[in-house]
C-alpha cells in the first residue's frame, strides 16, 4: 500500500510539471507570435534606416547579412530560438549592440520601481482585503471596500497624473520638501501599488467572507477558538491561494509592463524602452523584451503554484 504522503508528493510533482509545461508552451507561443508579427508588420526594418538617411545602401546590405535578415524566415526563427538558452537576443538595428546588454542597462530602474511597488501592493491589499471582510458590517469595513473599488476603477494614467499634479503643487508651495530621488521613485511606486492592490484586496475579501460562512469556520468557533487573529487565520488561510496567484500576475506586470507609469513620471526602464523600440522600428529590442516578459510570467506563476500548494495541499490533487 502506497503511503498517503508519497501519493501527495507524487501528485504535487506531476501538477507542477504539468503547469511548467503549460507555462513554457505559453511563453513559446508569445515569443513566436511576436517574432512573426514584428517582421510582418514592420516590413524591411533596414529600409527604415535607409528612409531616414541613417545608412547607405551598401551599409544596409551589410547589416542585413550581419543580422541574418537576408535568410529565409524559417531559418531566422530557428536561429533565434536556438540562441535563447545562451541569452542571445540578437543585436539592435540602430546601435548594433547586443539586445541583452541594452535590457540589462534599463533593468535596475524597473527593478527598483517594481520592487517598491510590490511591497506597497502587498501591504495595501492585505490591509484593505482583511479589514473589509472582518469589519464588513461596520462603517470602516465599507470604507475600506470603497477604497479597493476605487483602486480597481481608476486607471493608472489618471491616478498618476492626479498624484503628479498634487505633489508638484504641494512641493511648489513650500509646504513639503521632497528629495528629487524620492519623488522619482516613491511616488510612482505608490501609484502602481495603489492601482494594483484593489483586485488582490477584493479577492481576499471575497474568500474570507465565504470562509466565514463555511462549516469548518463555524466548527472552529464552536470549539472555542479565540476571537481575533486565531479565528481570522481560519478564514484567511484557504483564501490565500487565489490571492497569491493574482499577486504573481501583478508582479509580472510590474516587472515588465510599467510603460504608462515610467512615461508619466519620465523614468527610464523596460517600459519606456519597449515603447521607444517599437516607435523606432528596432524590432530585435522589442522582441527581446517580450522574451524577458514571457520568462518573468513563467517563473512568477510557477512560484505562485508552489506557494499555493503549501498553503492548501488539496491543490496538489488537482491533476
């Protein structure tokens, strides 16, 4: 007879392997779609250099040969995929520099912004979600739920513009002295953290409220579990896996999609690099950023699955 613990471990490993395969398949599809879409929509990218007077016909022909653009599309695709395991993302059309080096130059700015925004998102979503559920019949609970709804309803561009105007007015009036570095990092992170906290807070709130009506919660209360944190944990723990998955999605978005925030606050980073590369027609850079985004999404969702299993082992049996 196979021990229960062994069966659970096997089910967990099979579930993780299946989800890893699904994530890799999704990443491959995203990379393939981007590879084909950029080449079909942009036409001849070297022709853009010629039209702008940035290269002579001879230089353009040499660049096509150097980048392999004179070869069949299928050959370019195979070469691109074969270079990914070694970190080869191609070369920029404009600077001829490795795309990986260009991305690494902008990565620290996005990491700083996304890391601080994640901390703010976590704190706000936990406070808003748990508070709105635990005090649902009190005015403070309804107020916290309204704040979560506002965070969901208002787009980042509106919140960012409003906060930018407000803080500039306060600083200009002399009422508040904020260092330039603090303004360039903390305020954008606060905007991102607030905007991303609403969905997670509502997920937590809905899960806790549902669990507070479940038989296991009523049984815990009947057994004499003390009111407060011990009783709250009974309702909170089963509600965490969906919130963890959503938090992983938000983390992936923050590390790869801070286009609007970086543009509003004039910050360097991967988001602005993506917009600039698309506008310039530098498709190797845009293509490399999509590969990085696909990798981040795959890793984030994989870690979320593992965390969700340890929070609720029943997930491992969903094979």
